[in-house]
C-alpha cells in the first residue's frame, strides 16, 4: 500500500473540502460578535457567541465518535457539511441573539464531526510512512481556509451587509459536501471499530497515552490559541491601532501559511520531536519575555517568532493522534484525543482573560509560557515511549 500511495489522491476527498469547511468557519468567527452587538448586546455577550462555537466543538467530540462509527467517515463528512450549511442559512435569517448562540454552537458541533471524520479517514487511508507530509498538507489546507474565509466574508459584507457572511459560510459548506460526494464511496473504505462507540472504555484503556502525549497536545493547542488572543490584547495595551495590528497578523499569517509544509518535512526527516518540542520552547520563551515588548518593532518580532513556531508544528497533533490510535478503536480514541486538544483551545481564552484580570497581561502570558515548557517536557519524555517514529518516504 505504501509504495502505491499518492498524496494527490487525497485532494478531492480530504484537502479541498477541508479548506472549504475551514473557510466557512473562519468567515463566521469575525461576524458572530458583530451580529450579537447588532442585536443590542455588549462586548461580553458578543464574545460569548464566539465561545459558543468553540464549546460546541468541544462538547460534540464524544457524540461524533458514535456517529462516525455508525455512518463511516465519508457519510459523516457529508452529513456534517450539509447540517452546517443549514446552520449558516439560519444565521442569515437574523432570528435573534439566543438563536445565534445555538447556531454558533451547532456549527461548532458540525466542525467537530467533520474534523473527527477527516482525521479518522486520514489515519486509516494514509500509510504511516507518508503520514507526516500528508497531515502537514492538511494543516496547510486549514491555514488556507483560515485566510480565504475572512476575505470572502469581508467582500460579501462590504457589498450586501453583515448577514451576507452567513450565506457565504453556507455556500462554502455546500461546496465541501459536494466535493466529498463526488468521490465514489468505494474509494474511501471505512474500517468499523469493535468498541461500539465506547469512548470512555477506550480512554481508560489508553489513559497512559492520553494523560501524557494527549495532555502535551492540549498544551500545544492552547499555546497556539493564546497567540491569537494574547497578542491582539498586547497590541491594544501598546496603543497599536487596529489597522496596523491587522496588517501584522496578515503578514505573519501569510508566513505561517507559506511555511506549513516545513513541518511535514521536519517530521519525515527528523521525527515528531523536532516539530513539537522546539515549537513549545519557542512559544514558551516568547510568552515568558512578552514584558520586553514595548513598541511596534518589538511587537513585530514577537508576532513573527510565534508565527514561525506555529508553522513548524503544522499537523503534529493529527499525526500524533493517528500514530497513537489503537487498531479496532480508532474513532473512539481520536474522539478522546481530540476532546483534549479542543479543551486546550477552549481553555486558552479563559486562562488569558482571567489571569489578565487578576494580574497584568505580560504576567499572564509569562504563566502560559511556563505551561508550554511543561508540554515540551511531556513530548520529550513520552514520544519515544508511546509514539516512536517510523521512517518516512519521499
């Protein structure tokens, strides 16, 4: 299987729909709080709508495993994209704030189902020797979608108003569904699990992996999310205007996207250690010394360093989850693993905002920096035990 495998065979069933689905979500995230404020709610309530989408992703990881186990990966991806398109259209109808909360949570839940289906499919379809590069390409499709979605949403909003962004998201989900549907079912073989959806049973049995490398993956997810939350807050504190901040994140985001494949090359040639530990050490050091960022020039440096660190670890969690997943219980293990990584994404904003309220922002970033060092230690100690590297092929 390894000698006949071609990564381009994943373009239609995996990479293109992943880019489209990520673009759909990314087109909504900037618009959700805007819609909330248009309903007359304050900034805290507006932020809660975005948090609802992340919470929906986190909470649906367990039900998603049962659905994938029963329907298979291909059908689950089609269902997730179709239902998400409906949620996007409901958002367009401008029903009200509380309905918007449910729409955001529902969209996040479908993102969870789609993500687990895609992750499980890649784990089963891609030979281990090709896994690092294949997963880093998937990470690149995420970054491409994250860049494309807000641009399409902004164009639609500028021409037709806020509600147009929801139609854009709905259309992108429909295109993702069609891309997967065009792939014959016989080309995507699902390997059913023997665990009957019992995530808890599998998690207990595999707890040594989850409490070590699963926790490390949650920390790296949190570290990346803190970059997207803590740095804009730091820019506000420094008095950097919104346009300049957007420019900085746009440029560094492009660097992140342009270099994503480097992670696959690193993992293929030198192993997962060099895509995980240096990233966490770089993020940890950057956050620890954030107090030294005092002007525009040093903020540029901080943003660039964290973007480079993020690019160097593209796909690491997906590769690691696939490597750790036991035979016969892939979807259940990945559900537990992804719940931990989603938990890192959900907890990161809470950590930064609560610590900033208690102490100064640079001190809050420093504390999260120390957490990144602990994640690096977990990867260093437990990768050789639970996920030793297999030699990859070009």
